[in-house]
């Protein structure tokens, strides 16, 4: 495989304008090392800065030396390499899942600190086939069998890109061999205590010519198309049945949602709860099913409360719509604003001009500052009753108030950024992340 071919795979994933700085996760294995070297060949003549990120999980005695070796290889090739080290005790259970979570956390943190919005990963055709089999063995539905997507968000400002999903591992190994480049072999990839290693071994025995792996990857791509179609239908169902408010809550027409096919209704309801509750993962299917079957009744799920309403007023069960809002339980930690760098070029109220950095508060609101804010913090409103809300009770039900984002200075409530300017200027800019 060559750099030009990688570039053709990357182009639709990166979009336009092409970013000035991208990162690649490089473990030092054949797959990620080949991707890093090819990405550098593609990026360098285009004036794109490439940073290689090497995560030292500290799970094996040799890991630190291996990370340094990979960094030396990359630096010899003229590639900026950064070692990110996991801290803390060794996980006692589900080691691979814990390592994956730590890895993505470190990668996202580095990218956030350096203005990088695209992170390349080296998952290839065999990885895709293994993922599909693992999820099939767990009884996954369409979403699980769609396996890994070529592009997906890791955070609000970081997109994971997998340009090699159509490529067999052998081509990546051949790319390294052609330039005489060695690589690291991780012994955990041969540890049969891990389910993925067991599936990999079984697949290797059954697939002598690579055709089974190719067909499994094609199945995953077919499932991904089906998932995309279902998600589009779920978006349309949400548009028909939900009215949003900029303060981060919604009114749900239960009858309109139930009129959709059950699969579409479940997907739409899951997305509604994710957006209002601010959690990245959907609720459990069993809980979601129970909620859909009893939508006329008050309920709590996924950090959300659902209450019968009509035109913003709470009503007895069975009359009107449902108010869906974030519970005030389990609030996020207060966010000190003094250390945050203000965004530059933010003429009020031109949100599209927002430049890095941008934060997400409580998983629900985009946040930026137009000027330094020493001594201020952002936290839920709680039991405070500001006059601005009392005047808008017909629009914003009292049940919503405690979970609203509020700006505080010490114990003094300064304002509610999602409801308008705070002080003489829009010092704190917030927008509900209604990403339908």
C-alpha cells in the first residue's frame, strides 16, 4: 500500500478544508506503524503537520522501553512522536476494556490540548471481521453488527478516522517490509484468555484464503448502511414528535412517537434521552422498551425525567405531551472558568466564528468564553430562584430549573448563560448540543 492510496481513503473522511494538523495513534505494531509512515508521506508534501501518539499503558514491564523504541523509529523518519503514559494502579478485571478506555482518554486529552480534531486509527479488514464476530456472539443487533465506522466522534471536537477498514493486514506488513522497517509484537495479542484473541485464532483456522474475512467485512458494511437508514428515519420521527428548547429540554408528543414503527421509536427515544441527559451511550434496550410502552406515565431514565405537560404546564397523566428534562441528581462537578483560555474572534452573537478551544459542559452544552473569567465557575442552578426565571415560568417549567447551567462567583449567582447575555457582554457563550 502506498501514500497515494491512503490519501484517497482519507479524503472523504477529512472533508474540506483539509486540517492543518492531524494525529495518528501508533502502538508500534505493524498496522499502526505502517499507517503512521504512510500518513506522513501523504501529509508532508501538503504542508499538514502530523503527530504520532504512543500510549504506554504500563501493563507490561517492557512497555516503557517499547514506547521509546517506537518514538526513536518515528523520530528517525522525521515524524513528531509523543509518548502518553497511563497513570494509576493496574486494572484488576477486564484489562483490555480498561486499557482501551485509558488509551482513548489520553489520546483525546492530548488532541484537545493541541487543537487536533482528527485522530487516525489503524483498524483494518481483519479487525473489522473480528469485531463483527465478537458482537454476533453477544447477540448484537444491527448497530453492533455494523462493527466499526470509518469515522465517528470520540468527543465534541475529536473525530476518529479509520481509513484502512477495507485493507487486509498483509498489505500493511508488506509496506513495512518494503522499507526494511521493524515493528513491535505485543504478546497480549497471543493471549488466549482474551475473547478477541480466541476469535482471531478461530477465524485464522477457517479462513485460509482470506475470503471469509472479506465477506464478514462486507457484511459489516451492509449493516452500517442499514443502520444509517434507520437512524435517518429516527431523526425524522424526532422532528415530527419533539419540540426543543434552547435551555436543553424538550416537549415530546408521545402519540406521534408511538405512531412510528417500534424500531424507529426506540431509536428516536434513545437519541432524545442521550441529548437531554448528556450521556454518550444509549440506555439499555430493556429499559427503553418499558419506557416506550408506558410513555403516558411519569418516568426517569438515563439522567432524564419525563413528566406529562401541555404548553409547558404540568398536567395529570394521559393529557397532552411529555416534558423531558435533565435530572438535577448526579450533577457535574463545578467547572472553574479562571484557567480556561477565551476564544478569539467571537463577535456577539456569531457562534459559527468560534475557534479553538471549545468545551462541553455536562455532555449537553457547547461552551466558550469571550473574555477571561477569573473567580467564576459554572455549575447547576440547584435551588436558587433568579427573577429572570420567575418571569419565564410559562416558557420554562419549574421542574427544569435546578439542572440549568448557572454562572457563579463564589456563592453569588451571576446569571444563566443559556437564557441570554451575562453582564455587559456574552462572557460565557453556551449552546445546547441538539445534534439530530
